[in-house]
C-alpha cells in the first residue's frame, strides 16, 4: 500500500509556524504513519502567498492554512478573512460565528464553487499596531507605512495609514530598511515570537479586531480521495491546532503586555477610538452593499455582536 | 528513488549541462522544470517555473540591481574616474609598486560607488592597466591587482551580493553593508601589504615612476586631491539618508544612480555615446542576473520541495557528527569548491538557502556569516574556470595579457582573501563592530 | 527552407530589437517612481502605489528586455570547454542545447498563460481553450484577480506583459536555433 503524500503550505513563517501549525501536523503524521504523510512548507516557500490559492486549485499544493484575505481567494467571503474590522472582540467569537451562527455553510458554498474544500475556520490573535514611533492619537497614524491585511488596509487608509503589502518573511527586514514604519498584523505574542518586537518600539493597546479569522483548505479532488477516517483525522488535527492557538495567544497577549521587556505600551483614548469603531460600522455597510453573499455575512456579524451586547458581562462590558 | 538521490542527480546534471557551454539560465531552468514535471507531473509541475517569476517580482530589494549596475556603468563609461586615477598616480608614483597600491585605493573608492565588480573591472582594465604596463609593472601582478581590487565592489557597501544574501537570510541590509566596511578595508590593506612586500623583495615588479613624470607643481597635486571628493559625495548622498532611515533601501539606490548620472552631466562627460552604452549595458547585465535568478528560484523551490534543507542538516549534524565550527569550515570549503566551476549568482540563490538556516540553528550570527559568505563569493568570482571577474578580464584585457597570465595572476590574491576569510572567522568583531556601533541602540 | 529561416531571423530579431530598446529606457521610469516615492514620503503622504508599480516596471524591464539581451550575448556561459571549440563545434552543441532552453521557456510560458487565465477568473485546467473561448464567445471573464494590497491593482496586465515577454524570448531562441543551422550549412559549403 502506497503512502499518501500531501504538500501543505501555511501563510506563517517558520518561527511562527513552530507554534501554530507544526505541532498539529507532527501529530497527524505520527498517527497516520505509513498511510499518509503531510509535508509542511512555510510562507512563500514553495509558492508565493499571492499564488497560494491558484496553486491549491491546480494541486501544486494539496492543503493550505491561511486567511482568505491575504491569499486573495476569488470568493465573495474573502474580505471577511483576516481582520474584518471590529467583527469580533475575543478569539472565541470566531468559532461561534462559524459553527453556531452559520458562517460555515456560507464558506462551504463559496469555496465549493471554486473547487476548494473549506475544512474549518479558527481564530488567531487580535490586530494591534507595532510601530517604531509611538501612536497616542489618531493623528499619529497619518502617513505611516504599515504592513497589514488587505481589507484592514482598505479600512485604515481613511485614517491616513499607508498600507504596504510585502512577503511575510521580509517584514522584519523591511522595517529595518525603512520600507515600513510599522506593522498591524498581529497581537503582541506574534510580535515577540517572530522578531518584530526587536525592530519596533511601541505597541498600541487598541485593536481593530479582537481575533483573526482563517481556515484550513484543501484541493477538492485530493480531499475526496481520502478515506473517511483520514478525513476525520485531518479535521481532528485542525481542531487541535485551533485549540492550541486559543490558549497560546490568549495567555501570551496578557503575559507579554505585563512582563514583555521589548515594547512600550501606548493607547489612544477610548472616546477617540470610538470614532474608528463607528467608521467600521459604516465600512460594514459599504461591504454589504457589494453583493448578496456579503450582505448575508454582514447581517450575521451584526446579529452576533448585538446578541453579545445584550448578553452583558462577561461577553461585553459597558 | 530517495529524495537525496534526486537532489544529487539534479545538482550533478546541472553541472554537466553547464559544461556544454549553454546559457547558464537555460541549463538551470531546464533541470528545474524537468525535475518538477517528473516529481509532480500535472499536479503543479507546470507551474513551478512561472511561480518563481511571481516570487522574484516580490523580492523588492532586487529593484536596487539595475540602479547599482547603472551607477557603475555611468562611472566607468563617462571616465569621471580618470581624475581619480591621476590623483593616485601622482601621489603614489614615488613608491616602489606605488601605482599598484594607488590602483587598490582607486578600487576601494569605486567600490563605494557601485554594487558589483563590473565597474571596477572596466575602470581598472581600461584606465589603470595600460598605464601600469607602460610603466614596466609586472603584468601578472597588475592583472591580479585589478581583479582582486574590483572584487571589493561586492564587500564594500553598497553591495548587490549582500542584498541578495539579505533576501535569502532575512537579515537587514543596512547592518550587512556596514559589516562589510571593516573587512573590505582590511582586505584592501592586505593587498597593499602584499604589493609592498613583493616589490620590496623584487623592485622590478613595480618600478618607481621617473622623477620627470612626478615633477608636478604642488598646487596641481592638491587640485587632483579634490577628485577624491566626488566618490565621497555620491557615497554620502546614497548612504546617509539610508542609514538615517529617511529613505528606504530601494529609494536610496535610485538616489545613488541619479547622483552618479548628475555628476557625469555636470562634469560634461555624459555624451550620447556614454549614455547609450550605460543604458544598454545596464539592461544586458540586469537581464543576465534576473533570468539566472528566475531559473535558480525555480530550481531552489524544487530542492526545497525535496526537503534538501533537512537532508543537508542531518548530513552535517547527525551523520557526520561534527561540531559547529567544523560544519562552518566545511561549508565554506564546499562553497569555494563549487564556486570554482558554478555560476556564482545561481550558487547564491540555490545553495545559500540550504546553508543559512543551518548556520542560524548552530547559533552563529547571520550578519557575520553574510560577510564570510561575500568573501567566499569574491573568491568564486576570481577562480577559474567560472567567474565573472575572469570573464570580464578576458573581455577587457589588452592583447599582451594571455589567458595563462590571467589565471596565474590570481593565485597570491586568492590566498590573501582566504587569509582575510580566516581572520574574519576568528575575529567576528571585525565585521560586527561597526553595525553594532551605529545601530547599537 | 533556409530562405524561410533567414526571413524568420530578420523579422524576429528586428521586432525584439525594437521592443528591447524600448524596455531599456524602463530604467528611467523605475528611477522616477523610486524618486517620487522618496519625495512624497518626505514632503507629503507616502504614495500607495510606488513599490508595487516599481515591481511591475522591473518585471517588464527584464522580461521584455530578455530577447534583446540574448541578441547582445550578455547571458553568461561557462566556457571552460566551450571557449576552446571551433565555430562549427559551438554551433553543433548550441543546436542541441538551445532545445533545452526552448523547453524551459515553453513550460514558463504555459505557466504564464494559465496564471493569466486565472487572473481573468478562469479556474479550470485548460487555459488555452479558455482564451480560445474568450475569442469565440463561449467563455467569459469571471472574477478578476487583484493584488492583495490596499492599492489592489488588477494582475492581468502585468501577467499579460509576462506572457508577451516569454513568448518573444521563445521566438528569439528559435531564431538562435536557426542561426546555428545556417552557420552549420555555411560551414559545410
Ligand atoms: Na560596493
Ligand atoms: Na569561480
């Protein structure tokens, strides 16, 4: 019997992947043994992230871990991957939105249309600014060249931020060579893990989203070829990866804010930050107007957030 | 077939194909796509070549490549270096081997104004070499001086090789460039020491200039000294805003190219012919590099797909069971060996990604290793049968210099470079002191 | 037969020469963009588009300039053995080895065509028939790929330039092949 071999590429670079995906894949390989082995590649290693989706459709890559936004998948739901501004406050919001509020079904429809299997979505960390110079007001954002997600960049540009898109692995160097003034891509855990804390000085405690949303995908044909038990095993290992990230980020964020030695914390006052939040609600409407599917997703996000506000503490304070 | 065997096959067939004298990028690209097709078939075998082009597009620091090449051509074609050469000629002519020493000085200044060794080779072999031969200097020594001196172009900032290395090792270009300064100057000093010792032992190699040729009024001598300002101005226009963080790397390279262009215009040297040659040659050399890197990236992606990094890692650490320093030395030796007969740029793109992660994992500083790496490249550029400096020398040297002269001229200088390599290995502070001082906070 | 080859060589070399000469001045476009980038950053708000635009210009520069660089002979070869050979020997070997190069370029071109088809919203595995279908009207343009940046440029223009450049490179290499055939014929006479 031949061992099934898959090539999988993650959008994370090696240092981050060591936490957020390597353990899950090692686990899968250990359990599947001679039946199936997954070779894992890091950001831009086999194909550049911009080509990741095509590569998966054609089978150059069998499976992918990424958000929809940064790999620019050609679907109606792409803008909601990564950091859709203010859509979620905590990392648990993402699995609830997908599993309980119906996003899974929409994602499944959308990806089936383009020949890709959407396996499951999970959350990463919140989206904060890490910059060379301090940000203490919205004024400080003006003219900053920031590495961020495409949709987040579109949203932030109304505040004078200049979004720059570069290969993930080049960010640290780009900050040093002056191509970038900062990063709005992650929380503080990631800033420390991947080395960005070494090249920036300040961390803004306000975030534009409480949790990244991203997924595991597979080439549809490859997925259908797998026997059911291996499909199940793959799903279990994806869930394990989602779970690992829940505690790793949640604990990491608090710990490094309090004990991290490399970055100074700054904040924009709540009243001022409220203008960003209300701009986000306008942005939602703008996006919803683009298509029927986007409208459905935005409605779900609105319903969910309204429910959370009504539920009160500990879901929402104030 | 095991992956290691496939990787070995790919590498050896690439070398065989290179021996047939075909265009380097064709040989490498062919092996890459054939290997991809055999391994992956229609599951992506067809895409690996082109996705390398998309990856290459995203390598933004390569935007500096045409800029530095253009800068070099403007400097060499417009002959604004003539005055520089005269300056060294007049000031150094009275010493034994003085003109050769002056040529090294000239090469250092030219290195500070361009990122490759092409400009140094062109200026050295068209301006300095005929003059040195006319003055009775030993042809082998001076041929070596120009090849070795111009190779400083990739060690003294700005440096295209260090930009490429920075891309692969994900290290900051600014620090790498600064790290090259002290080793570059040290190596220049070692070349000078070699010349002084040889000429002191055997004055025939580098005769003192006649008194008549040196009889130049003091005012004129001082006026020539001003020629040395030009490279400093161009260097500063480019490097100061970059190190200060006012402009980014690629913007700085454009400023450097524009500064060199303006300097030629102001000095009245930017004729139609100079313009044509600089612009055309920039395209030619840029295309050569880019197409080779394009092919080598595809080759590297297949290599990566085979897990060659893990294989190299386990070969050095587990199977050979060596300590970190032994591994490092073995790597440099294998580089020098491969560099003798492989294309140097392709080698950088294919082999560096295999070695760099291991060097990092062994706990060595990757900025420091970048300098070791560049010195090894300098050696590779000069060692036959394959080396850009050798090619250029053959193309540009006057007829009385034979191929045999070119080949034998490099031996002492390669030995000096190996000595420099050993020194930087033994004393990492030679490379790391300056970047730590400037970026220290 | 040889007549046709000569005609082909003349035509292809002339076209590639002109296109290469135009691409050659791309260096100044590149300089202009990067200069504007530093000026706008220093004095105004940094521009969104400069880095990506510079990347596109660089791609056009080296891919469209490629065939001209082949004409100029700037692509290095390892000449340990090659350098010593006679013209005839060189032509014989080139005749064979240029086929490898042509093969590589065909695969490259195929990749470019299928990636461009993707950028026009085609997700199947027969890109050539997609372009055929576009002409006959049986296929239509779907979701067009955009770069994942805030500027979000469409990707099909630069990918089309790459198709053009790689195609011209292929034509140039076939021209080199014909030149070797003619060289061998001249030697034989
Ligand atoms: Na240099
Ligand atoms: Na060599």
